[in-house]
C-alpha cells in the first residue's frame, strides 16, 4: 500500500528543518503524529466494520444454504406429503361417522346380516348371445314345399 522508507523520511526531515523554524518543530511533529494516529484508527475502524459486514453476509449465505438443504432433505416433510391423502380419507371417515351418529334414528329394526354358514353362492350369470340378423333374400321363383320322408309321415298323427 503506502510505504515510506528511511530515505523518504530523511528527505522530509531536511525539508521540514529548512522550511519551519526550530522552535515550532516539536509542535509540528506532535500534530503530525496525532493526525497519522487518527488516520490509522479510522482505517482500522473501517476495516473492522467491513470485516463484520463480510462475516454477517457469509453467515446469511450459510444459513440460507443450511435451511435450503434441510427443506430439501427433510424426511419428515416427505412423510407428511405422503400421508396427506390418507389424512384426508381419515377426516372424511370421521365426518361420516359423526354424521351417522348424529342422524335421527327410526323405529324400524336394522337389517340383519346374512348368516355366512347358510348362504349359497350365487351362480355367475352369463349374458345371452346376441343373434345376428338373417338377411332377407327375395326369391325370383316360387318355392315349392318339400315333402317329408315316409317314416316321418307315419309318426305324425
């Protein structure tokens, strides 16, 4: 930064002896020392304040990184997200049970559950086959009835 070597100090001292009278020289050196001391204190204070600001900024960055890392890798948050649908189902069940409990009752007896020992399994019902439509063909010549065989004619009353 700003450095003063011994040769520069010697030149300044010679110029000061020539320019200023000898009687005022001690006063001048004391005043110069006080000014240099004030400048150094101000520079030190400024540097300390800058270091404090830098440390606070670094802490804020670290804290935000830590918070961001915790929010990303927090297993509790992931578990809550997973269980939210189940919680909503539980709330629906609670509401329906509460509504059923507070619903007005009727004098009719509730239906009795079927006895599983006496029930028979119901057969599976298969859908009936759908018949395809028969195409109608217009006959150009009249169709004559076919005669039944002799054995069939004997059995018919």
